[in-house]
C-alpha cells in the first residue's frame, strides 16, 4: 500500500478513496523554498488544507495523517474536521493503518463482492476493502449482513473495527462482561464492552472530560485523525521503506543530512532544504538534533527526507516491524528465527498469520533459510503477518510419500490408509471417493489393499489423491557394502559377516536412486540388497563419488553443512577440513561461499569432496535519477520504483569507455550487473534520451540545462544540433525557459531537441 501521498511533493488530496489531483507550486516540486518564506519546512507546507485551524487540538494529527495518506483531504483543499466518518471510511482507514490497502486494490479482492454480503449498496471500488476486511476479521458475518457503508460510524463500531484489525479480539472477548468506569456504561451495546475496554486500556480511545464515553456518538474526521495518529505511533506498518525508525548516528546540519542506525546498519539520508523536526506538536530547527536521538523519518519518491519526528527511545508498540534473513524455520512448533543486522530474533507464528512468499499465499513450511522476510509482530511476540522473498515458490500443498502399508481402515465411519514411510514414521491419509487407487498398475478399491504392500501416495492436506500399490513380495534385506562382484553373484559385507546372493536379468539395480545396470556396481559401494532365498531381487547402491549441480540455499558453519537446491529438491551435504572449495575459479574457504551462488559439488556418502561455486549475476536496467559522488552511490528509477546502489567497487563504463562515478549523469540509461550478495560488479551507462523542463539554454557555449528528477542537469550540445516542435524544424533560439523538451543524444552530445 502506498501510504505516503505521492511524495514527489506534488500532493494528491483525496476524499475517502476517490481521487482529485492538486498540483503544488513549482518551488515544492523542486524541493526548495519560495522567496520570503522562513527557512523551516513543516507538515503544513505539504497538506495545503485550509480549514485545520477550526479544530486546533487536532491540527497536528490531521496534518500528519494527511501527509501519511491515512485520512485524506477533499479536492477543494479542505479537511472538514467536524464531518462524520462513515462506516466504510472507518473500515478503509483500519486497513490503511495496518498496511492492507494494497491487498484491497488488487484484482484478487476487488473484482467481485463476497457472496455473503447483504448490507447496503456498495460502489465497485469498495468491493476489495470489504472483502479484505471480511477476510482479516475486521467485519464478521453479522457485520456484512447489516453493513451500512454511508451511515456515520459510531464510537463503539470504530472501537470494534480497530481492535479486530490489531488482532486483539481475544482480549476483548475476555473483558466483555467487565463493568467499565464510564458514567454512560449502560449505553454501551451488548457485545461492545470488550472492544471499548481494549481501546481505552491501550490509550487509543479515552473517555470525555465529564466521565462519559459516548459509545453511540458519531466519530468526526478530526477525532479519527487523532485516533489514527495514536495507532500509527504504536504500529510499525511501513512495507515500502518510506517510513524509517532509527537512532541518529551522525548529522550534517549544513546540508540537512543525517546518518541513521537501523537494526545495526547505518545509512546516510539527505533531507530537503529547511526541513524541521517535529516533537510533541512543535517544530524545531534541524540543527537541534543530536547523536543518539531516536527519530522517525518519511522519504519522498526521490529518497529525500521530508519529515522528521523525534521519538522516545523505547516506545510501547502494539505491532512492530522486523526485517531480515531467515536463519531457521520450525513449522511444527510454528517458530521462525531471523537475523536482522547483527541481532538474531526468534518469534512464534500465529496459526492465522497472513503468510506470503514472492507475493503468493503460502504456509510457514514454505519459508526457507536464506529467504528475506518482513514480519509484523504483535506485543506478545507473535508474528501476525509474514512476507518473504526467495528463489523458490510456495508448495501447492501436494506431497508424495513412499513406503509400505501399515494398516487399512475401511468402515462406514472412516476410510484411511496408514503408511510406514521409508524413514520409519507412520503417516495416515484419509481416503475419499475421488481418491484414485491402482494395484500393480490396474484400477482397484480400498479393500484390495493389504498390509505390507509397497505403496506411493499423492496427498494434499492429509487426504490421499492417488494411491499406487504393488502386490506383497515377501522379501528380506541386508545393508552393508559390496565386498565382491561376479557376473551372476554379489557378496555383501555387513559388519563382520558376509552374505552372497545370485543375480539374474530380473534383479533391479538402482544407484543414487536412479535405474542402473549390474555392471555399474563397484566394490565398496554402500548397498541395500532385498532378497528371497539366495536370489537378489533389488539392489540399491550409493555411488562412491557423485556430482550434483544447483544453487546454494543454506550454509551452516556450526553444523558444517551446505544445502543445494537441485531442480525442485534440496540436498544437504556435510563438509570437513578436507573439502576443497573454489569460488569463481579461485581457491577459497567455506566462509566465502554465499547463498544464491551456482555450485557444482562432488560428494561421496553424504560428504562434499569438492565444491566449485560461481557468483550469480543479475542484470538491472533503469534511469539514473541522482548521483552522490561523496558516498559513491547512485539512485536509479527501475519501472515505477527507485533504488539506491553503491558503486564503490564497480567497474563503470560510459558510452562503452572506462569511467568513474563523476562521469555518470542524471538521465543516463544504466545497466547493472549485481552479484548474488547484492554487490554491484559492473555499470554500463549511456545517454539516449532525457525529458525535462528547460532551466536555461546557452547557444553560444552550446549547453542546455534541464530540471529532471529534482535536479538541474547540464548537457553539451552537438555543433549540428537540431530543434523541432510538432515534427517541424524550429530555431534553436525559440526554445524558452520552462518549455518541456525531450533530448536525443549521440556520442554523449545532444543532437536533437524536441519541444512539447
């Protein structure tokens, strides 16, 4: 969800969720200050709302929540503080403050209304909000039966929506019979007492000065702004990285820059000129900040700081935001451990937590070590939302199991099959009418299955989708190593004993789980031989030395293991001091391997003998929007998003020639090669086209300066440069300051100027 108002500093004011645009003056677009204005930028400069002084006690909350996009103004630049909030608006705001608005706008939820809805008429744009509110439990089945979207939301209704959104309904249920200390307690509807208790206990909705709560009173927009500010202070809800909380590590007051320490990682942020610091409803100069202060900052789309609020070091959060790399997942105990910076955290995961992997619905068991995750954690250390990114996709829920039938239940009440898996564990599956059962390749029924049969089961959520069984072959087996091989005989050493079996054309041979021939077997191979009498029926061997290729998904120095994804499967191998490691063709240590590298591993009996790894290179293409030579980083627009990359260690090329960061220019098309650890290895840049507003044109010195991406950029003109307008050639001197133009380049020089 985009929680910040189009922070290119062109402020969009919206009523509810209907959009009406408003373009700010040019000085705001440029990030500077208009002539004659005091050099202190405050929130009021971004809101442009004309009627906030009507309710002075809520002015700061209205400004702040408007800029954050949680409660928005009207197209005529008014806020209407005393207007009532409707039921639908209250639900929309509950979704916004918890970060669910993007879900509500997605095609998954917005295409049609949930079938159980029987409330008042809804416009199609509202379908997604109601659907998500129902899925998240903000609205229950009774609510959507009687939901009146346009009626004024009562205080007890707002309390209910937000308690549910915050995941505290269980606490509310525990206090439904409490006698609350409000004079108008008797006016609180049955079933609403617990919600009001929770909101009052958290300090989010409190009583009036006369000791009443006024549960049936309508909530004004000013009151809602104050409520949203209180919740916003207690909820880490940012998912796009535009809101950042951290400790001030360093300050450059002259250039309005500050370095923040966020979870052990430090980074510089550049503020707009004249930015002020907000604290307890007052504004202070940027220079009043000091090292060690805790602040929350808001970034615009160019990555510049437009708002700073001084915070307490330890804030009582209802919901906290954590980001990091997954170290371990225990799906059985519903626990996840992540590494964030230098810290390691372990959380329990609620059974109804919203879990996504690469944007798709997922289960906790789908999340793997090495995945990057964003967690929403409640004040009881429980994960309520988990969003992960990894090089794999969620399991479709289907699992394959192989073993022998342990028991079959076939009664009117229960139809089940219990399988003894190859690891010795028992697993029971329900059998339904749709379950496809085959026996020796032919269709069969549940009653045809017997204990001891070899069986393969395809299942989902504990129900067998398919059962493929083989008739019982009464065999025995030994496990050891091959001692000797002859054309028609195999001798196996088991401990200090030896067993000899005959081999013929019907003997099945497998090596490393793949079909093989008797001639492929070798002495000293680990082997399992299934036999009947003195005849070997099946020989399952493991090669002395095998090779696999894949991608590293896990590394553990503690357990001395490496995990490799091969196709859709994972293989974990042990390493020791004798394991040879090479990275990009050079000898390396185990600690130089990284998750995401391509790897070829030679191994024997589960031990990695030789590991050859290579960095995986990802290509990214975009447009340079800013260059910071002091910190050796550049910001690039990729699609609709902007990203900042360090190019300190990168090989830089401009127009195919070796260059430095000083040679990079805003507007250049750039291609990156990013290694698996996130390091930029190579940068290829060139000038192709640039579009912006003319700041100046110097025909004598053959230069043109454009305003683009909040920066003035000067380009050199080719001596044969042409100018066009509407496809017709025009004089170069007819290009004026303020014209929007498109420049086309050749060899780094402007060869064509197209005026719009």
